[in-house]
C-alpha cells in the first residue's frame, strides 16, 4: 500500500467510545491529500473502548467505521481507559510498521496532515522516539471563552499530548507502552513521554497540526475532571516530588484547594461547637467562614475574569456554573488526591511484573468434559503438571477461576464439582486459590465470567493487585473477565474458541506451554526495558466454557 521506506511508514491508532466525532475524524482521514511520495497510513485501527452493558445477555452494537467506504479494523478495548486502549491498538498493528500515530477520536485532520506527518517523521533521527503535532482549538470569536472552552484550549500548550503523537513502535515495545494504571485521558501521555526520555530518547515537535473542537459538556464537567488528582498522586509515586518539572507539566492549584477545604472544615467544626454552647468555637467558626469566603471569592473571580462578560448571552449560565463548582472543586480535588495516595502507596514501575497466574479450568488445564461431575474423567492437558511446577518455581501464585453453571442447571451438584476440583488439585496442584461460580447466565451474578468477580476474588486471596495477575483461558469470557478486572490475559484457542474471540484477544498463544513461557518472560522482565540512564535528555526543540 505504501512505497515509503519502512522507517517512515505509519499506522493510525484511535481509541474511541463510539462518539459521533469518530465519524467526522474518519471523514477527514478519507479526505487527506496523498501521493506516491506521501501516502496515507498503512493501517487504521480503531479501539472500541466501550464497556459491555451490565444487563445479562446484552452486547454492544459493534462499531463499523469506514474510510472511503472500506471497513476500518476495529479491536476491543474492554473499557479500561485510553492508556490500555492505545496499547491494545498499537500491539494489533503489523510488525513491519515503524511508527504508530495516536489520534483522539474527537479531533479533525486538515487535508495536508498526511503529507506533513510524512515530512515530520522523515526528519526524525534515530535518537528521536516521538513527534508531536500542533493542536489548534477553535474558540468563539464573538465573546470570551468559557471555563470549559479554556480548559480544552490548554491542549494547545500541552507537551506530548497523544491527541496527535507519533511514536516509534520499537520504543513503545522497549518501555512497555502506556501505563494502564492511568484510567483517564490524563497524565498517561506525560508519563509515557517521561519514561521514553528516561530511556535515553528525545521527543520533538513536528510541523503538522490538527483541529480539536470543544466537546459539548454539562455544568459539572469541571467537577468531574478533578478525578485526575488521583493520577497526579500516581505520577508523584512513580516519578517523585519533582514530577511536574520532569514531565514539563504546568503547576497546579492543589495547595489553594487544601487551604480552602481546611477553612471550610474549621468553619463547620466551629459551628458545631457553637451549637453545643462553646463561645470559643463561635470565634473559630467565624474565622473559618471568613477564610473560606475569601478563598472561595478568589477562586471564583479567577475563573470568571477571562470568561464571558455581563451582557454576553452565555454570562448567566457561566456564572451559575462557576459559582457552584468553585465551591465543590476544592474538597473534590483533595478527596481524589487522598484516594490516589492510598491507592498507589505501594505502586511500582511500569510494566508490572506478574506475581500470580490465574487459570481457567475446562479447556485450559484439563480437557473439557461438559458438566463433568466425575473425578475419574479428569484428563489434564499434555504437560500441565510440569508447566505449573515451572510457574510455582518462579515464585508466582496460582489460582483457578472457573464457571460451573451445571450446578445452577441441575446437571451436577456442588459436591460433585468440588470432587472434580479436588482431583485436579491432586494432579496439578496445590493451587493457592480456587474460585468457582455455580450460577447460570440468567442469574446476572458478579462472579460469572466475563464479569470480573472471580478474578478480583482470586487476587485478594493471593494478596496481590489485579494488575499483578495474568489469566490464561480458552474463550472470550476468560479474556473479558481479566480485562474488566485490570489483569493481563493470554488466550489459548481450542476448537470451541470463536474466530472473533481470537481477533479480540490482546494476546494469544498456540498452547498452554507457550502461554506459560510468555508469562514467565513477563515475570522476569525480559520483555521490558531493564535499564535507564540517570539523566533525562534535554527536551526536543522545534525540529522535525461453561
């Protein structure tokens, strides 16, 4: 498809939640100006990152985007956020493609974008790992922008934003891709850029540009984005107190939010004491209320000043939004930061090395005998015992997670299932944990795969985090359960595995032995960068079953 040399061939990877903006983006992709010297992408991969509906038996309507009338390749992202979705996308691209161009699904490309990208990539020497496009956010010309519009416009000054960022594939492989513990479109791109620079590479700004329209938003959008404070806590945990400087991130207002929330707490405590009859508490309440009013007024004024003015059509709505959210943002920011500190207090570097392996039972560890209640019919797959001994010798925990709906269907008893499991444990174990779901599909339980309940329970029983686990299974429900829990997965197809399940799986292996080899490689760090220089290079300039 492309006559460009391999080092300048690229694929597009677009994570999407199925918004209408995806169609508009692909319309602009179809309209790109290309020729023999500057062809379009070798491949376009859209990662469908929508979660399945909670109701039993329901499925999402598949995305079916096209470019020039031809279907675009779509892979499942399992609703784990843009970092995991981008990893899913670039790993699905053919190995011969050197560059992965990440785009957000709400941007638009000018007709010259493909030609400009090819020029940018051709100008990158080997030590340059990535090239960032310039982002333009169109703002109203008849009035001052609202707070949300200014928030979106800040992307124009953001460093290394994956709204338009092209990375060398080999560099992504070296650093393990994006850190999937970042669940939002926030800080995951800064973390990747920082790790790439720590690995000794440079990042540069290209000359191409994209258009990033302001998305519609409700009154509470600025409140919801405070969840990103948990990601700031993760950045500090991973990169230390100087992470903003290292990642070239602008300073935040967290200190002011702490002061405002503290003043509100003092006022509240004082008010309670005053009701209880304490005169001293009355003075405390007054001082706290005065401090809160002053800090609140400062915050509200700073947010209103650059926005619509009295008399503008949008002023009343903006005043209402700012008055409400200026009161709720400080405690919300503090809450999310504390939540992030607690959640990530023991988080280590990315990529995570597995600490436990979870196995599906039927079709993975033993040959599938539908609704088996007879221990004498247990038949382990070839080499299963020696493979499990290798896993245990590597210091990894082991568990089995198995759907056994035959109990709910009345085909086997729970005692029979337990007897079969005991036989497997004697032949292949001992396993550190057994997780069994006896429910049927119609019961809509939290444990039955593809729900994540058993994966989460196994991780808890083993004393590890879900992201420390790898689940090996033979059907799509196994993979979906792992992905929903935040664990990694390896699909080992059998005769019952559907083709679409194989296509959707992030990682596949031809047999159990190959799957175990892969997991042990991950656990030993053989598939991640094991060394990094102590100094960050100077930032690049403006150069180019059942």
